[in-house]
C-alpha cells in the first residue's frame, strides 16, 4: 500500500489542527464590528458569544433599543437573547451546504439598535469538521489496455470527492495490488489533484486477461475517513499509440444568460495508430454535477456546447476535464477553462431595515427617519449603486457604507404645508443599460401648535336696529387655525372693555364655540349710536395661541319717538288764543306750529295738517313749515272763536304723530276775545260727554248687527233643511218628457241648461232657462211662450254688471247715492253690455230700504272725502325746527350747528304713496234685476 501526501495540504492540516485545538472561538475587534469563529454542526441553543459584553453595550440598551439581528437571508441561524446579550445557535449549520469549498466560510450579520439608530456588523466564521468521507462517483472503473502497452503508460483515474476542506479534505490515494501498476498524484493550479495509474511492468494478456485493482481515497481528519472504487483492467491486443491533444489547456469565454446550445470551442486529439486503433472519442471527465449538466461535448468532433444557463452571480468561471480515448483504450486528457462574462441583469434590491412611521414637525434637521440596505448581485460597474430621492422635499440620503444608506431630515418640517410625505427612494446601478428599483416610504408629520387662529377679516362691522330684544343674534365672527385636531379647536372670548363706563359684557356676549355675537340688552339709537369691542380667538394647543379682531356694532334708528310740539306750549292753566283781525288779508300768518322729532333721517321729517277742516275753512296749515294762514277773507258768518287741531306726523314706517290744539279768535279788540273764551271750560266738558255717548251708541249698533247676522244664518239653515226634505219627498214622482213642437224627435240643436221643480199637489212645473252654451246662436221664434218669456227677462237683468269704481276719490254727480244720482247714461251708471239705452234711472219710486241704503252710501262718501281724500306729496322745504318764531316777539331761536349739518345732509323726502280710494256705494241704478236663480 502506498500513501501519497501533498506538502501543501500537510501544512494546511497542521495549521487547522492547531487552530481548532487552541482557539475554539476567536474574537476580533474592529470599529463597530465583531467576529466569532465556531465549528459547524453545533447544537441548537449553543452559545456563540456575548455580543453585549464584546460591544460594550448595556442589557438595558438592548431591550430599549429593540435590538435585532438582520441576516438578509430567509434562514436565521443565529438568534439574540436580549436578556443575557448572548448570541445563540438557532438552526444547525452545515458548512458544506452554506459555503461548499469556499474558505473561509462566514456568516455576515448586522445588529440594529433604535432610539438612537446604531448598526454593528457581526462576522461568524464556520470552521470545518471531518463529517464527510471521500467518495467516488462510480462504484467501478473499467479500462481496456493493450497488452503491448509500454512501461510508463499512464491511465487517468476518476478523482474522489470530499466535501470537507482543509485538513479534513482528501489527502492521499492508495492502490492495491501493485504488481503491474503504481499510483501518481499531480497537483493542479486550482488545488485539485489528478490521479494517474502508471504501468510499471509489461502486461501479458495470455497470462492474465483481466486485472482487478482497488483504489482507496483517504482524507486527513481525525479519525481518518476513506472511500474505495474497483478498477477492472481488460487487456487488449496491440495498440501501442495513445491519442495526444494538441494543447493541454483550452480557454473559452461566454456571456451569462447565453442561449442554450451555444458553441464554446473545440478540443482536438490525434492518434498515430491506424484503423480502429486510431479512432479517437472524447469524454468529459469532470466530477462536478453542475459542469456535466451545463456543458456537453460531441464525442466525435470534440466540440463543446452550452447545455444550460450560466449565471455570473453563481459562478464566474468553469473548468472542464476532457479525455480523448482510442479504440485500444489509450487516452489523453486536457483542460478547458471557461470564463463567464457578467452582464447587467440584476436590479438593485432595497431592504428597509428600520423605518419611523411618524415624526414631529419640530424635529431637528439630521434626525434619522429610515435605514436601508441596498444590494446588487452584479459585479464591477454593474454592481455600483447610486440612490436618489425626490427633489424639493425636506429629506436627504446619506451613506454609512457601500450598501447601507440612511434617510435624514435636511430642512425644517411644516405639517401645515405637507402633512404626509410619500418618499420614493430610487437606486440604480452603473450598468448598460441601467437597471433601477425603487421603494416608497410613507411618513406622517405629527402636529405642533405653531399657528395662531386667523380671522376671516381684519375687522368686522355689524348693524342692529334699536329697541331689539335681548338675546338677538347680531353677527358671527369666524377664525380658522391651520393646525390639526385639538391644536385647531378655536374658542372665542370677549375681551374686557367698557362703553360709556359700562362693561362690554353688559352689552353683548360671544358664544365660545360658534363665535355668535348676541345682544345682552336693548339698544337705543338716541343714546348710543355705535360702539367697539374686541373678540379674541384662542386655540386648544399647549401653550395656546390666540389673535383678536375689532368688531364695530352700529345701532340703526327706528321710528320709536313721536314728534314733540315746542310751540305753541300746551298748558291747562290758562287759555291762550291767537287773534286774527277781521280785516286780515288772504295768507295772513296767524301763528306757526313748531315741532321736533328726536329720531333721525326720514323718521324725523315732519308734515303738518289740520285734523278737521270744514267745507269753507278759514285757515290752512303749511304742509312742511307748520305756518297757519288764512285762505280767504273773514266774513260776518265766521265765528269769533275758532279751535284748530293740527296733526304733526313724521315720515317713519309706521308713522307717529302728535296733536296740538290752537284757539283762534276772529276779533278786532281784546275785550271781545276775552268775552268769547270764558265758556271754553263748559264746552270742553260738553265735548267729553258727547264722546261718551258716541261710544255707547257704537256698542249698541254693533250688538244689533251681530244679532241680525245670527238670525239671518239661522233662517238660511232652516230653509235649506226644508228644501232638502222637499227633494227627498219628490224623488219618486214620474217625469213626463215635453218636447217643443219644432223638436218633436226629442233633440235640440243647441245645448241648454234647465232646472225642473215639481210638487206633489201641482201639475205645474217651473222651468228656469239659464243660458245656451253658444252665445251667438239665435233662438227660433217657434218655441213655446214659456221659454220666450224667460229669455226676455234674462235680457232685462241677467247681464247687468256694476262698473268698477272710478280712480278719482270723488263721486261724479251721476254716481251719488239717491234718485238724483241715477245715471242718465248707461256707461256712467255701471250698466254692462246688452242694456237697452234710454231707460230711466229708477222705473218705480224707491222703497224705504232703498232710501236707507242711499243715505248710508252718502255718509260713507262724506267720510271718504274727509279721511281718504288725496294727500299732498311732501316736497323738500326748509326745516323750521332750526328757527323757531314766536309771534309778538322779534327773537329767533336757532338750533345748534350740528343739527343744521345733519338736517342738510338728509335726502329730500319721498312722495307719499296715494291712499287706496274706497269703492263707491252701490246705488239702485247700478243694481241688476234679480233672477229666479238668485232668489233661490
């Protein structure tokens, strides 16, 4: 038995042995980085190391910082205990599954802490243990060797595979028996070993046609593990030339993701033999399954083709062992090295390690919002990554390392401008074409009370009519706050101030929620025309912010004051009379009524008129100046004493008035005046008694009228019930149709309406003809006399209508009540179309009822003349309130300048609206003749 050891492998084994023996777990320190070394296949729960102690972290910091391990892979092999700070084995780790032949084999983890955010890198190296024995792909190797093979001929054997590395990897081979063959190992550049079987003695097929050998592969572990394979050598006849490749190493390149079936290259070998011994076939001698599955070779031409898809990220190069063999069993080998060219076929992958969902708007610039890790599986420029975010936002990206980035606040935030951010992070590589990927981060900005309420206007002005009821809503102020939730809840407060020395709270109040301003008291324009106060709007933040606004309330005037008569002064102690000489001319100034109204505007415009004026009145009063003048010459029939009642009325709506009585004496001397006015007291008492009698008479007449109405209604009800009983009793009477002679067939040319009334004890029927549907149809002369007479009566009185009242308020002579007012002309008497001209006003003498009705109409017309006659339109004239003239004195009382200016600023008075004219009383001439239907 021969054992062949590689010197390099022996040194590596010794180093690994001492590493395992003296340093089971190695700890390396770097800035923010810690490394551990553990053997593979450790049990679950085994301790890797104390990360808290090694990094100098407090256990409280691990718990409060929400420490966690980020692996970047779906399988988590390492777990962190926050209570003890230990790193524990979570899943068993098989180094061969994780790293295959890669050394050293390490796990790269990240420890992430929050509040504040920190990142530590943890490297855990996984060392190999001898848990895999060498194994051959085949259980039997067959060779056909010519018996004429020369000594020193070499035959390549299949290599064994050991998944372990280092000292635990395959170290040596042994071949038994060694009668004809010896074993040689040749180290390759990649660390592999080619095993060749060398012929030491000539073969003799006649002595032994088949030679059986046992090849054993041994690793360097403790204890050593081994694997075996049988070699069957069949001796052939003479074939003394082996194939020879043109070159020992071939090279080829291919881009990743190349199409299946792409040609990589051609290997070529020649054999000096002729015939079948010179025919060469090619085989792939590589032991890796991935190589056999990815590539294939044409046995006859030596062309190598791609049989699968290559990925640069999985393997950047491949090495294929190719064997050329002739028919005599002689062979040669070569190596084909394939380099895979990278293309940009992988997008960057963005992993968000930590993210804050909400941040306060007063956060300082530089605050970390999110941490991300970006990876690109490509290499070179295809794997170089650059990340950007949207422009014009208050955030920026910073990079801690090549593939770790942080999102930080760059500018001061303002929730009122942007309450939420959707930040798009885009990472792109430098390949051609450029590949990129993006992720969206949603960030809510929490509110801070940094905005005071703002009123809609800088100042407010409201109007309220005087004499309002307390509690009246005047106006509403409105303020808005740009903040949110409780910080935007606005309350309204009335600031303390005084108006005329009285607190403003006794005038108005403000609703704290709606801002509604209501009146606390009733305002009087004559004492308070306007006032100011301030309203404060305060939000619900902490601390609260506020702003205020000025509100002006203007009190509007209302006609609530009647005119006041300044002259003449009304006193009950003595009787004052104005003297008018009998020789006074027309327009003689008797006196002047001076009155004022404390209201303003048109409510203070005054007009004067006499309350009662006789038909031949001696005096008149100026409509606007209140001057009482004579309108005609004084005659002997005029009484010596005259009592004038002047009504002073303002122009408000509704108007208010005052009454002043003026005694005027028509005499030439003072003794004559004195004798006439001694009985004024008795006359006044007589007038009071007369008023009482009139009131009592009116009450009695009203009572009689009500009793009459009730009696008439009772009679009507009684007659209606009698008629109803009559119709029920005559419901079963036979009806005998009657046809006019001309229409014996029972039809009429036109449609007429008839009413038939019949009784049980009478054969006579009363037929009432109303009107044909067609007014233009002529009635035939051959109809019966009954219909003819009805038609004539209808012509006399059916269509008589009363003419509408004249727009003039006076009655024309032909419309006055009584027989004399009966119209000689039908159009003036109110006759409608169809009345025959030339009829007299009354055909018969009037009855007592008609005379009484005429007298009542005349009384109404007289009253209408006195009270509802035409009113003169007010015209702008001088205001005598400014200058008060006192008869018999040269003094003039002048108002203050402010009142004069106010009076001049007032607009001219508007014309009064004409009073509606009462309708004229109905006269007998305007009555229409009652028909039978009306009587019914």
